[in-house]
C-alpha cells in the first residue's frame, strides 16, 4: 500500500530545519503543498507566515486553523536515538524535532482543509503556518488574524486528540533592586543589592497561589539572577536583577501581579523596580515582531456554541475527546486572550512530548487529527 500523502508531507516538514526566525524554507514547502492541493488562495504575509484559504459555496463565517511552523533547537551534547531531522518512521511512530510540536498537526490541518467539499460549506476554512511562536506566542498570529478576520480559531498544539477550551497564560517579570556601591572591605558604607534581592525573592516565593478548576494553579518560577557589576571584584554590588516566569490563570492583570509584590510591607526601604519587559524579534523576512511579554490566560465556557460544535464535529469524525486546557502558553493567548475570538485547541500528540529528545508522534494520532480537523470544519461551516 502506498504511504498516506499526509505522512509523507509531515516527514518533509520535519526534515526541513525551521528554528524561530529561520522558517523561510519550510514555509515554501507548505505553500507549494497548499498549491498542489488546490487551495483557492495561498500567500505569505509580511512576517513570512504561510496562509491558505478554501472558500465554501455559500457565504458564511471564517474558521482559521493555526499551527506554528518554527521549532526549538536540539539541545547540544544530548544524543538522540533517531535523527532529529530524519522524519524516521519506526513501529508506527514518526520521530524528529517538530513531530509533536507541531509539524504533524500543521500537515494534518493543510490536508484536512484541502479535503473539504466546497458545495457543502458556508464560509471559509483557512490554515496559517505562523512563524516565531517559540519566541513570542501570538505575535505573528495577530498579523494573520488582521488579514483574515476569523470568526473562530482552532490552535493545533498537542491535546492528544482531546478538545481544549482554555490555557494558562505567561508573563515574564523583571525585578531589580538598586543599592549603593562600596568597597567590599567596608560593605557597611554601601547597600548590597543582592541582600535586598534575597528579601524580595522571599516575598515572591510566598505569594499565594491562585487555583482555577480548569487551568490548574499559578506558578512563579525564578529563571535567572544577575548582580551588577558582574563579576564584581572587591565591590559591593549596587544592582541585582531576577527574572521570573509567571504562569497565569484567567483574569490576572500585570498591574495586579506587580502591585502585590511592590506593596509588601516587608520590602519597605528597598528600592525595587518591577516591570514586564517587552522585546523585539526579527522574522526571516526582515519584519519586526514585538510586544510586552504578558500573554493572558483564556477560557471558553463548555456551553459555548463553538466548543459544542467542535465537540460534535470530533465525535462525528469517530473521536472521543475529553475537554481540558493547555498547561503551556500557545498562540491562543492572542486569538482568545487578547482578540477575544472564540478559540479551541485540538491536536495530535501529547503536550509532554514537546521540546524533548526523540520527539515523536504516533501515525494513528496524525491521521486521526486530520479526521478531527475535518470534523470540526464540517460542523462549524456546515451549509445544512
Ligand atoms: Zn508549539
């Protein structure tokens, strides 16, 4: 039996390295597959994301399926059993960087949209292969959504073929203490910014955890710390900065999080600056993607008609999805969290298979995802 063309396409994508900011070659592969499969419109936007659209016979809403086409790198010095760029298949599993996060899902989306029966559909089905998600979630999807103005969005990050109706958000938090420099032979003449920071860290670590029945709980994880000057020779450091990665639940704002730390009475007398940084990233096309590193959490009620339509579509496709939420942050932080467009997550593979050594995806999960996307499209854009 010849190999399923979806599996071949997933292998082709895995074999093309596509780190964030260097997705040009993989985008060309996706564009040529969309053209080969007869999409009505195919183009590349200013950031270099690929977009393909198929139009139903009748006017109606636009449903966007989004998958990012960048991957994280392979950690140096760690050996894989399977070539990370090999797309090898063994025992019904495809291996390689991006298999689960998320070239498999992207391939399934392209093939699902290409398979629709235009005569049965009201509206448009679109796929975006968005860039730079691993650097800054949501930034390139914003440009895609500005062009397509979708009514509904499906994010293809791994859900193990379940349906996610929410996801935790993420914020990067910079805390900086300012002391006074002195010679370390007479530290009393200065103010040691690291000592001040130790007190700040104690306050942050004691911040109450918020719990959400769907999203789980908030997390504060210290990810780096540096004093200034560094290295310091015979100097009492006058500045110290820590970075925290904060995982958010629905409804949290940056003012509230920063305010809770700064208002602590234990930090009186310490010069503390707290902020959420912003940063700029350059896409392979030379465009600049930037933004504040605060990506809100999102939740859609289970009773929402889009959630129910997706559930119906997945069941019609023969799947038995459970309803859940992402623990990690995805492009939905923009589509749902910022733009407020009804969004769900559905994808092959497991969340815990992202970014690992010997990243893998079961072929039966890949082909079931194609059926699932097709089921969602038929349910949401049905002309009946
Ligand atoms: Zn991903």
